């Protein structure tokens, strides 16, 4: 990055290069506002790290940005189609984006915001936080969670072929992993805290997982939690007591959360009711810190199921309209 770029005062710095960050950049460009997206990973980093065979819950038109058509060959688009779609939006519109540059700190400086990154400094009148939630897993904090056999992210089922794999969780990510690993010859056991598979599981997938469990193809332990992870076994506890299961790999797909420490250091307050919802104006998306806006799933705090691409795309227009008016 050139020194001149670092010294430039931007109208907007957008933190996060996911779909909503891209949507904010499109709106800023249309209004003639100077902006830059700062993304700590690759373009649409969270989507890139999704499982290789992931299918979206939404149809393609609900993932579109700025009425740019998203043409998919499937009723529900796949991960690779989404990566291609958002990449082409960025390249075709020549959006200003700096990849692999992590924002470390945002501070007030002379009625501006000073943004410190892993590569330099920026100054901006406004900041949009669109960082999502996928980078920080919900840890169980149990013995053995740090063993090499444990993962909080699932990539590809081939790795688990013939292996005794425990999948912890009952959401879409856990169900998809369990089904795919089973179909690639893995020996799958699901450990579920509740009494059944989650009700928010994709409607066309839920009958599949229920049937596989009913017939015994995929084993499941309900109303249970993992108590300890060992080198070649796992201790599962339930109301029936403890049971020890032989095990090769553990997938802890227990969900993810926003970077609350980052928000706290900026000065953004969150609710103290366990939901940790950040404070923001629902009409303008401006947080309790003047000139700092929130966009996308981060607005839901721990309720990461509340906001998706399809229902938070509107945040971009709301924010840019407020910035233009101020």
C-alpha cells in the first residue's frame, strides 16, 4: 500500500470484505464517496472457508447485491458459484479493497477515526463494521479440546473416510457434515445437547438426517454433551450417565460468534442479557460511537441466526444514505 493512500482521509473505511461489506462499497461508489474495504483474509473470507460442498439455504436472487443478477444452475446455489459471483462484482466494478490486511485498532483522532491495521494506518470520517462472525468458534472449554484430532471447522468429507468421527451440534453445519461424512464411508456419531435435530435445519435436509438416525446409519446421542476428549476416545455425559466412545476425530460444530473484544475496544456497547447485541440505531445503523456503523450479521450479537445476506443487504443503503445526509 502506498504512503499516499495511508495519508488520504477517506469518507468511509469498511472493515470486512464479505457480501455486506461489498454491498456498502457499491453504495459508496454510486454516491461518489471515497472508500476502501479492509479485509483480514481473502475476498469473502468467511464464504471461502465454508465446507467445500456447501449449498446455501437461500435462492440465488436473495443473495444478489445491487440488483446484479446471480445466475445459478441449481435451485440453491453452491459455494463455488457464490465465490464466483462476489468476485466478479468486485473485479468488474473495480472496487477499492485491500486483502490480507487486518484491522487492529480504531481510535478517535481530530474528529476522525484512525484505523491501525497489520500493514499501516488510515484516517476516515466514517467506519462501517461488517466483520460477520465466522472467525471465532464457540469453544466448549473441556479437557482435550486442544488436541490435534479436534476441529471447529469442517472442510471436506473425504478426510474422514473409514474414521470414527464425532460431530457435536445439531445445526445446518453439523447436519451437513454428518451426512457427507457418512456418505463417504465415515463412521459418524452425533452428540446433541437438545432432544432432537434443530428445527432451523434446512427443510430439504432434515428428513434425510432424521431417517439416517432412525435407521442407525448415523448414530446420535441426544440430551448429551462431551465431557472429555482423549487421544483415542471421547467421554459423553447425559442423564443416563457417562459413556466412553472410541474415536478418531472430533468436529465441534457448536457455532461461532462476533469479535466482541474488538467492538469493546472501539467503544461499542453490547447488551448484558447474554445475547450481547451491539447498540445501534435501527434506522441508520449507526452505533453508539458517532461515525461508526454496523452492517450484517454482527448486528445480532450471539443471535447469529437473525441476520443473513438476504435480510441485511438493506443495511448498505441505510448507512450510505445517513452518511450522505450528515
